[in-house]
């Protein structure tokens, strides 16, 4: 016992240690503990009363109705007579149907008892369980009898009294708990001949196609670019996955799509090309637009290229030759093809597409008869820094540092409509020709001064302005 008291004291000390001062002062007052005890007793009493009340009062709902419904206000419940069967025990009744409900009043949903005896049997008295049905007996569509019983007679109904509506002793009421309020609206009966109309969504207008293209256009070439977009009935922008574009029945994927348009490049064939654009929305609607594009083969565009060594007295190594323009190809490609077609080979740094620098061209015996013009040779020999040396050459090739320290190949271009040749200051693999260009590949002995291209190499001397 002493040990238990000691433990209790220790716990009280701990509680006092951690409790605030104001709570300790309240707990030391006797009135606090008296109030707390009274509250606990009241709470326990209410709990026990509420927990036991439904079991005592609602063990037999019919009896409760009979005892509480002593007025003859005209409001009645409906009761029928069930076929002879043992009276349900308290345990058989659904104990939770009205669990926790207040006293049953006249607004309680009706309690219905059924009987399988037909109204004709009641009238003829042919059944051993029949009775004299009162005038207000009614027959339902299912053949079940219902009679109106005032509440004041429910006690007689339960005890087998002398009320005219009271069943014979072999009849016992069967309590039915309704699942639906009497006044609740019911679903209309299905009529196969006149079915109810189904709700259909309001129709949505088809999407609208927009684009940048020309219908029935005449195109010179084998490609045609268009841009397409659309909107649905509510203004939503439709791109990409909502679009299908086809040319000659071949579906074309978009080149790319930005925030406002989808871009398509259509491959064309010569003649008429059928283009179809289909646009869909999220509501199952679609729009289609069909038109034609007429393609004609493009006219062949030409450029002219020549290879010259007039400064050595050799004139044209390759006379001016027309070549068909291939869009996007650099001059280095045309030049290499032209040299090879005329029996020359080109020696160069880099590649034809990148960093091309022509160092030398080769063909056996092509450069054996060199004869530099006298006026040009005199100018060259008057400049010691050029280190002229006729022996520094080969009859089978021609290139940089032959004859002088400033020799090599240079290229000039005259565009269509221009009368002047210009020496571009970019590499041959970066130079893309245009239709009508005239291109000259020339050999210089003096860094371009002898062929009018001295300034293009960064020199400050004036060109000699003379053609040899």
C-alpha cells in the first residue's frame, strides 16, 4: 500500500511540475472537483437514458402507435391483414429501422400489413380466415387488401378486440417498413410503343479552315509551300494533330508548327496536283477543303564557266561552257566537274563543300608551250621580290608559285545584268552561283595585278588594267 501511495505522490508532483500556475490554483479549489463530478454524473445519466429508450419504446412499433395515437383526428394509418403466420418476435423486427428516432407521431410513414386474401373472398365469406370488410376497404393493383383503421382502434387490433376490422385470432399483423415516402414521385412506366426521347447534345458547328495558299495556282517547279490553321466553333486554335494535308492522295507531314500555323511543303508532279486539307475538332466534326495546283517544269537555268591562262600565252584552257544550275551547289562543285570533263584533275585543300582551295590543275603536256607576253614579262622582271624563275614550272601541271612567288589561281564573277567582273573575297566552296552568272578561273603571276584582281588579295597597288 505504501508503495502505491508513493507512486501516486510522484505522479502528482510531476503533474504539478508541468502544469501552469493558473491550472494548479483551480485544481486546489474544492468547488472545481464538485462541479466536475456533477457534470460526469449528468453525462452518464443522459447516455444511459438515450441508449435504453429505443429498445423499450420501439420493441413493438404497432403497440407504441396504439398507445400514443388516442386522438381521432381523421389521420389514419393503413393496415392490412397478413396470412396466418406466427407473430414475429421482438428479435425478428428490424431493431435499427427507427433506432434513435423520437416518439412516433401521426407524420410517421404508414405501417402496412398485407394479406393474400382477395376482396371477392372477403365479400363471399368463403375463406376460413375471412372477415366482414368495412366499406372503406380498397383493393390494390396487386390484389392486396387495405383497410383504414383509426388510431384509437390500434389497441383492439393488437389485442383481438371487437372492432369490425379486427382479424380473427389466427391472423397476426406483419410490420412492413416502407422504403419510399408515399408522396415521392415515381418513374414513368416504360412504353415500348412511345419511348421517351433521348437527350441529344446541341449540334456544334464544323471547324473553319484558314491558310496561306492560292487555289488553282500555276507553279514553275516541283515544290509548293503552304501554311494552314483552323478554329473550332468556340474559337479554339486547331493545328498539327487536328490537320491532315494530302497531295495526290499522299499524306504530307508538317515541316514544323509554331504557335499560330502549321507549315507544309508539297512535292508536285508535272500537270495537275490535287490538294486536300481536312480539319477536325474535339466534338467529332470535320471540314474539308480541296483544290488544285498546276505544275510546269522549271526552265533550265544556266551558268557559264571558263578556265584561262592568258598570262602565260596559253589563252583558254577550257573555253566558256554553259552548265545547268543546280540550286544550292557551290562553284567548287561545278569547277571540279568541268575540269574532269575536259581531261584535267584538280589538286586542292579542304573539300568541295567546305574550305575548298585550288592549288594546282594537272593534264599531261597541257602547259608545255608557255609564252609569257613580252610587256608582262618586262613588268615582272622589274620587280625583284617576285623572284621570277622560268625553270620553276612543269609542262604537265600549273599552280601556285609557278614562275613567281605570287602566282596562283583566282576566280572572278560577272552577275547577270552586270558589265563588270568582280573577285569575291570568299572561298569557292562558300560561293553559290545564280542563274546567268559568268565565271572565269584565271592564272595570275602577280597576285592578281595582271588580271585586274590585285585589291581582292589585300594589296594596295593599283591593277595594271591590261588584258594579256
